[in-house]
C-alpha cells in the first residue's frame, strides 16, 4: 500500500505514468467516470484550504466515488487530546483513501504510518504539498510534451515560496532543466537551495523573459519587506503585463498557483500562453490519476509502508514539526546523502 | 449556454415548460433519477442560507448527481483579494453547474459572465432570488392549474419583502392577475411598485380573504415599526388563524416562504388549503427542472451569454452593489423601458 | 414507519436481527453496495459530533446513497425561532431518512413525531444515543457470538457515562448477564441504576479483570474530582496496561467508545483482545443495518408512530428537556412500570 507524502516519493517513471493516466482521463473521461463507484475519499482538513479540498472532492466525483468532508476534526471537542495515530485509524474505518491537510510538518506521514488506507498529503505546514507540484508538472507535460531541457523562470517570492522550491526539486531530476530565478534581492532563493541546484539569478523579469520556456509567477507580499518604500519601488517590476509578455517566446507558458492578486494583469488572461486556469483543471486530473493509482495499489498490497529510521536520543527542535505537539511520538531520524541527521517527519536537522 | 440571474430572464413559455418538467418529475421520478449521474453541482455560498443550499443539493441528488458544497469560500484565506471573475473560473474547473449565493447585488451576474458553466443565482443580496419565485410559481401552477385571472392576496411586510416583489413581477406577465396587498400602513408596497402594477391595497386581512384564490403570507418583524405600541396593536391582525381562514374560498391556497414564526397558527397546518410545506417540496422539484434545463442547454451551446451595456463614466453608487467591492469591475448600464440608466449588475439608477 | 429514539425502542429480537444484517453486510458487502442508490440521508446536527456524523455518512455511502450534511441549522439565521416540528417537515422534503443530533433531551422524538421520514436519534443531550449502544452490542455479538451469561466489566466514570448506562439497560434484557462496576468511589454508578440492575461494585480494576468476558473502559475526567490530589492518586489505577491485561482471560475483549486519551496504554493496541478500533467499524455497519431496516419499513408503512401520553397540567421541569426551549410543545407524560409519571420527551419525573 502506497501513501504520497512528498513528490519525491514518486520516481521519475511514476510521475510520467501519472501524467499519462491524467492525459488519458482528459481524453476519454467516460472510461473513468465509474471506476471508483463504491469508494470513499475522506478529505481530512485540520486547517482550511478550500481550493485544495474542492480539487480533491471534484476529482473523486469525476471518478464516480463518494466524499466524506471532514473540516471540523481539529475543533471537534471529542477529538481533543486524541493522537494522530488514533484519528487515522478511526478515519480508516470510514474511508478507502484519505487526503489530509494539517498545519504541522510531518503530520501526513504520521497518519500514513497508522492508517489502514492510503494517505495523500494535501499540505503539511510549509513542508510538502505534492499534489500542487504534480499539477504543475502535468501542466508543463501537457503543454510542452516533455521536461528535459526546459528553461524555467521562477518569478516573485522565491525565499518563502514552498511551491517554487518543490517544483525545483521535482524538475531537477530531469536532464538539462535550467532554472532562472527572478526576484528582488530580499526574496532570493534560500542559499541551501542554491547549493543543491544549478540556478541563475536575476532581478529583472524583462531581461529574463525572452529565454524562458516556462514562466512560473508567484505573489510578492508586502509583509515580506522590511522597507515599505522598497516594496513600492519594486512591486511593479514583478507584475506580468501584455507588454512584458510580448518579449517572450511564442510557445512560452505562463503559470501561477493561484489565487493571484495583481501579479498577473487581467489583460494577460486572453493570451493563449496563459495557462494558470488550465493548471487548476490539471490539478483535478492529476488528483484523479493519483487517487486511482493509490486505490489500485492498495487492492493488491495491504501492508503499510515502513520508513527505516533511528531513535537514539537526538531531538527534533523544529517548532513546526508534528513531534512538537504529539507527545507520544518518538523522535526519529535518517541520514541524508551528506550524512546530516534529518527528522523523519519534517526533514529538519536533529540536535 | 444559459445562466439564470433573475426570474425575468425566463420567458412566460419557459416558466411553464419548467413547471411541466417539474410536474413530470413528481409523477415519474424514476425517469429522472439518473439523468445527472456524472454531473457536479457546486453550491457556492458566500453567506449562509441553509434551506436554499439544502434545496439545491437535494435537487441534484434526486437527479443522481454529485454536490460540491462550498460554504467557506468567503472566509478562505487563500481567496482573500481574489476577484469574482477568477473564483468563477476556478469553480468552473470543478463543477458542471454553479448555484451561487452572495451578499452583494449583481454578484451572480458577474460570476455568470466569467464562468465556463451555467450559474444559477441563489440570492444576490436583496436583489433577486429567482428559484424562490419559481418555487412559488410551481406551487400555484400545481394547485390551480394556471396563472391567468387569479386574485392573489399578499399579506404582511410588503415594503421590504423581496419575495413578494419578485412574485408580483413574475405573475403580472399573465392575463388578468389581480393583486390585493394586505399590510399595515407602515409596511405598504413601495410606491415604485404601485406605479408599475395594478394593485389594490387594504389593511384588513379579514375583509380581503373571501376574494382570494391565493393567500401569500409573510412575516412582520417588530424591528420594522418605529412605534412598539403600534406593532403590539397590529400584529395579531396579520396572523392567519383557522377562524380567519374559515372565511376563504374552499379552493384558496395558503402560501408562506418559511420559516414562519407566529404569522400562521399551527392549527392551520391541518387545513387542506395550507400549501407552505408543499412549497418547500416544489422548490426542490423546480430546482431539479432548472438544473436539468441548464445542463441540457450547456451541452448544446458552449458560448457565454452577453448582456449589451454602456460604460461611459456614469457611476453606480448603490453601496450594496458588487461594483462597490470589486475594484476592477467597470461601471456599466443599460436603459430601461422608461429611458432610465440602470446598473447592469444591480438595476439601480446610475448617477 | 419506524423511528429509533432509544435502544429500548427495539426488541431483543430486532437487535439480533440488526446484528445479523450487519454481519452479513461485513461478509457480503457487494450485495448491499447499491441498495440505497436513490436515497438521501440528512445528517441534521444541531451541535457538532464529528465522529457520529462521519459514521452515519460513511454508512450511507457504503449503501450507495446520498448525504445531505446539515451542520449549520442551529446557527442559520433563517431558522431562528422556527419550531422543531417545522424544521422536521422541511427536512422531510429534502431527504428519505434523518439522523439527528441535538443538545436538548427529547428533541429527536419531537422530530420523529413531525417528520414524514424515519428519524434516528444520533444523541439528544445526555438522554439517549442508541446507535452508540448498538455499535457496542454488535461488537460483543461479533466477538463473543451471544449476550447471555456474559460477565461485563465497566471501568472508569460510571456516574456520568451515558454510554455505560445505555449498555447496562440494553444488556440486562438478556439472561444471566452480570455487571462488575469498577470505579473510584466518587464516580460510582448512580443509585437509581443500582436499584434496577444487579451489579457488583469494586474499586480495583486489577482484582476484577480475571473474571471478565468484556472489559468496557471509559475516560475519567479530572474535572469530576473535587479533590485534585485524589485524582492524581487514583488515575493510574484505571489505566489499562499490558501488565493489567495479562491477568485477563484469553478471550476477554477490551472496548472503549473513543476517543481515548490515556486510559488505555498504546501498547495494548497490539493485543488481539483490543477491540476498540473494531468498535468504530462496527458502528458503521450497525448504522448501515439500521438505515436499511428503517427505509425498508418506511416503504411499507407510511403512518407516523404515535406514543400514547397524558397532558393534564403536570409539568416537566428538567432544564435540559426540549420542552424548556420549544414554547409551543405541550407537556406530556406516561406512567412507568412503578407508576411514576415520566415526561414523554426526556423521561424525567413530572411535577
């Protein structure tokens, strides 16, 4: 039985297989409209995320299945003090697959270790949100036909943007993908990301745009700037307008995780290169493909996944990690490729 | 592709066709119980209206379809600052038809102009609520067999009652319909309504009741009276009791939009002329007929509806209009039959 | 047409029949997965109870039916001041069966007297919660094969625990069932329960455990103790650990209504005698059996159930009774086997 906690839980081959399934679902919807007829998806949301929830629920309906919407588990007085392990077991009695959102990093992994059904991480704090990344991947795959050799521009807040970091991780597994990071100096890609990946940096969207096959826009929030004047001076440089887009390749695609506020001008919507509403649709199709894959896997293999780990007294001190609130959880870690001991739940360094 | 924003978007012929479809659904439910099997209705509610939501959701289930319940869009932090146009486009990716409730007048029209699927207005502020009116129409049609020549009594708060105003607009399109408006002088029908329609007025329910084919009761709220003593003196005159009803015709029907508080005595419920619980049921059937009609239309015609309008600097200053909160919306108007420039969203006069 | 307000509304024969249906549903799920295809369950919750709601909704989905989730009726501004009778009639227009939760005792009975569809009480204040008891019964029946002659240990808070009281009432209808009540002296079974049933009492879980066929654990809340030191001294005695369980029979089953906090150590979960997660699953199957039974009954018999009662001026003064908030409800009673006049809604003594 498989659960999906991080995009990187999937091999390159599996991601392409998911993309192909999604494309077939788009092409031949009738073939799939009843394949989950007797199945139940629980959307177990410990914090609101309406779009993500709706995307999963629409996906399940498109497959003919049922949805158990659970948005009040966190405030349920009955559940106060109940462990994530117990909650996962209870929900397993009510559903065939769980899509889970939680404010704490690693929460979905704890659920996956205890549930009797597959768990899809629908966001665990700032940690992972694999179905957003898969939606982005499908959009690129659907529009460009491949990942290899693409030049991908990432524009906006690259310091805090989880979406962008995940996409870099996922795309860097392909040959010859080049990243151009376009941001004000305050919001540059974190240095640990720059170590790991080969990225170019620039502060100018206008200069970078002609080189791009993909332009991924994100929002710049005023709160991120220490200096309000700096924000006012800079903000318009990172707004995509028809003028700026006129310098792009004719087959460059424009993406955005939505909601947008002003970072893409409404006048761009009519441009055939604008793909952000298609991205929403692709998110639904990719979730359909993923639900179908995991339910099929689960029918063949009932065993729960195990992640090897060590518990020897080292502690995770990340206040956003699930171990900080679930008192009975053991602190566990594994070593990464550089030998750093990383928390099995949130991937932060142990002390 | 059709959307329904106002009852008057439908012709007299279309309303009778909807009524006939609804009556057939009542008579032969099995014929319709799977016609929306693979369709998704999104109930997009920006303010709570539990009964309206449930009526739409029950309607979709009776047709075999799926329901995406969206009651948290307004508070969703992700959506803050997102335009209605973008929200409509996102929801179009998740559903085949949208029933939308919003506190601002004209909001459903903005959604209809941007969505890729049909939109049904489930209430836009105090502006329109066409499915309530259609439920009332079906009740009259089902009980009386026709609209022409009916004498319709409207009792209670006729000043603020949107339900009553819409019903007058809708019924006045038929031959020989006579309205008797029964209310305290404080709560008379607004004068602009009296100009347009031929109505009689009285303060006495007891005197009016023998003439009526239809008695439409509404609630009188104490807050509407400047003078509490006046309210206390008057309130019982507008309560329907078995005694007052004994003076009505044997085939007069009693209606109420519900919930009632005390304006119809519980003892009236047993009277075969009491139709207010049937009205609830009819509301569901009329919504079934409407969902079916719009989904069928949408399959044949994918183009979005366009309302011709002028934008020349005139402004809508109605603080309840959607333009007061959606900053990127252009102020637009059309001229009514008297030549008055009316806002395309909320129908109020431009300045 | 049947409604279920109290477990005791069902005969011993009917409960066994329900258990047999549930076991058949577990064994041959495909046989039942579409028997409610065109039916709608409304979960009408006037107070949150996420688990109970999810169990009903999952049950309906397993039968192929639709669910109308109504968790906002109480706060719906439109419904303020509407009587329970009217609300029940409105919901009858939208659904084929209602599962209702309400904070006031007797509320589900009022709904059942007015609805046109069967009503299942999903908890009415501290009064009844029949589907929890039925889930407990199925668990015992499934694991032990019978009820007669069992020795049942009840451990924890026996003073306030509604679950435990209901289970004693239900099991005492079988031959030779023996109850051993294990609690601190502050939280003993109420004296009126001890009068009616033959129970043994002890303060020691360790001493009682070897005699038990069933051990039903409940939570002990600190708030119940006047004296904090007393709580600290006692709490660990009522925590089930592998050590304590090692003294139990090899076929003793351990139950808990969940959520647990610390009253059963996580190490017990692996023991094959631990049945509390199976209880969750059984709750779903028992609700499936009950929904199926009531819908089948309702198809054959459309008449509403009537409970004979007397209204002669005697009053119910229980502040938790539905008559304390529904002003139009008549005070009604019936005499119990001892001749005491008991409120028809909440079973408390009239004055």
